[in-house]
C-alpha cells in the first residue's frame, strides 16, 4: 500500500515510517527537515505542511498519517489547520483505506500549553467528521493520542532529573512510550483494524488519571 506520513524525519513519525517500510509498504514522507531514512521504498519531500502551495503530488494514497506537529510554536496552524488541509488534499478520495491523526493526551486533559491543547483537541472532533465521510469508501479514521514519548522534542524534561522524577510521579506505569511502541499502535489502527473508526485512542501510561502537567520553565 501507499502510505503518506507527515513529520517523518524524527521521533514518532520516523518510527512509523520505518515500521511500514519493514512491512514492505511504499512510504512518502513530508517534513521541513531532511530525510532521516534511506530506503528504496521511501520518498521524502522537504516541505512545511503549512506551505500549501508547494505540497507534493501524491495520488492514490491508501493510508494517511498526520503526525507533523509543534509544541508552543504556531500550534493551531501546524497541528490542526495543516492536518485538516493535508487530510482534505490526500485523504478524502476513493483509494483511501485509513486516516490516522497523531494527537495528544493533553487534548483530553487540557494539561499543557493553551494553544497546543486547543490544537490537539480540535483533532478529536475533526477525526469524527472525517470518519463519517470516508466510511463511504470503507475506510477508517481515528486519532492516536499519546502521553509522554521518548522523542527529541521532549529532551528538555527527559534530561532534567528533578522534572523527570516529578513526571514519573504523575505516570502510574512509571515510564514513557518509545516511538517504536507508538508506531505499533499506528500500524494496528491503520492496517489490522478495519472496524474501529471515529475514535480517539488514549495511550498514556495512565498519565491522564492524574491531570497534572510538568514542564521546564
């Protein structure tokens, strides 16, 4: 199948791309950074997802994963508006089989930066809107909403012993997910799953039970 993933150069997006490549799919990545993957079945486009005029041509996408995101940096434009534009451009068409939005546990709790929470919460409602429309093609649409994940974006708290201890106090399972764990969820929801749709899947190690957000000032 043809898979399109935004934000594929590092972290969760890169891990998802590598998972699909390992399963012999064709993967297209869009990221404002250079490719972090070299593979014969991987095509990479250096492009900001907000640069709508220069997005690549990619017909017949079977699985679309909106992973590109920012944290406290034009969050609504990138995390929500661009995800909507990308979905309408590549996802609402007859060849689509699944659409997945990478959301956040903060969309459920509100425990983070204001615009970040709002941007990710918007994806919850948009997921249901898209699920209704792509059902006509036999396709699913869900959001995967992680809590803490061990990515470069979170390095500032991962490397601070005091903050990390506070975060672990707020996380019942006393760990964060690896990008590879989230990639397994993404693969399941888009390939294995054919019946769950319009849902917001919270994967956070129990973090949302406590509702306290810890970050570096």
